[in-house]
């Protein structure tokens, strides 16, 4: 080996050239793959909505089933009315929650730890959109390690839970990560949110340690008190008047809930 190739200058030059080539490759790959990643995220979101709605089967064309079975609408969270201006195809509520023009600060009353809340939300309806069989609501809130995002599926009465499913969280597998355990998820079917004999539309549903013994209670995750508290908090927040309570009130007399 010639001694000139061992000079510090040449070594640094090769290292620098290698760094530049690698960073160009990584950046190009990141930019080129972004549309594919976005499509896959969208597919994953749709597939989660179908799963919580009980409409998913392995091998199905997720986009097609979603198109055939689900109607997406955007609602005004304050009034509970449908928005005619916002297109559910393009409206992104996570982006909206970061924009001061389309969200509000949650100071003092933020049990789900969101800091900001969007003014509008997408909802997903199964069956006749005016008289749906199922209503699927996006919910999110802080767990122990970070934000948990999921969907809550309700019967057409807007009060009976069909399922709760998280598609994005960073809870510990075996502890808070048990929110993904099919056995834990199975308990949600039939649980109730509001006690209509109470005049307030305050959600009653919560996780409890040591065994749920009413239709307003579900079993907490064992060894994961903090994740369980996060799940209760986000359910209570999103089902309160700050969330979907105004919207869900319109389904109170919907007989689809008895189906
Ligand atoms: C490495 C590690 C990971 C943990 N992950 C979670 C978790 O995902 N969710 C949670 O609630 N608690 C988690 N914990 C436990 C909490 O620190 C706390 O002990 C627990 O929530 C208490 O729950 P328990 O009263 O049901 O035992 C974790 C602890 C350790 C050491």
C-alpha cells in the first residue's frame, strides 16, 4: 500500500465522500418512499376502522370494502352538527389540532393530555348514514409512554359500545400493550357509555381494577394502572360535551341500537 493513501487528508476525504453519498441515498429514499408510506398509513387506518366495525376479513380489498360500507362525515364538535364545508376525504383532524385557526387550547380541562383540540372531527358511519347501524369515532389521549390513537365503535343508539381498538401507541408489550390483546378487547362489546336516567350527558364508562361489575365498567389492564387511567381519561374526554356528546345525543332514540 502506498504511504500517500494513508494520509489524514485522504482518510478524511474518503469518509466525507462516503457520508455525502450515504446521506443523499437516505434522503432520496425518504422522499421517494413518502407517498407509499402515506398510502400504507391510510390503508392501515381504514383497515382498523373495518376491524373495529367487525367488517374486516383477512384478504379483503380494504379500500373497496371501506368505500362500499363506510360513510365518512365531518362534524362540528361544539354543535354536534355535520359540516357541509369540510370534505371528509381531505380533512385531517391531526393537522387541524395543531393549527390555532382550527383548534382550541385545552388549558385546565385536559384529562386526555392533548394540549390542543380540533374544532371538527371525522366520524365513520355503517349502513344508512341518517340512521346508521354503527358509529365509529376516532379517539386519542396520553398513555404512559406517549399518545395512543384508536377508534371506538358504537351501535346506532350512540350509547352501546361494540369495540375499542388502538392502531397507534407506544405502551409496553405485556403491560399497557395489552390494549391489543383480543381477550381484553372482547370485553367492550355491550358496554354502555351514558346513563340516560341521569339528566347530564356525562360518560359513565371507565376501567376498574379487580373486576368490572356493571355495564359502565370494563376491566383495567393488569400491571398497567397508568395506561388504564389513560384509556379511561380519553374515553371520558371524547365522550363528554367537549367531545362527541352533542353529536351522539341525536342517536338517543335510534332503534338501530337495539338490533
Ligand atoms: C419497563 C417498564 C415498562 C412499563 N410499562 C408500563 C405500561 O406500558 N403501562 C403502565 O401502565 N405501566 C407500565 N409500567 C409500570 C408502571 O411503572 C407502574 O408500576 C404500573 O403502572 C403500576 O400498575 P399496577 O398498579 O397495576 O401494578 C412499566 C414499568 C416498567 C419498569
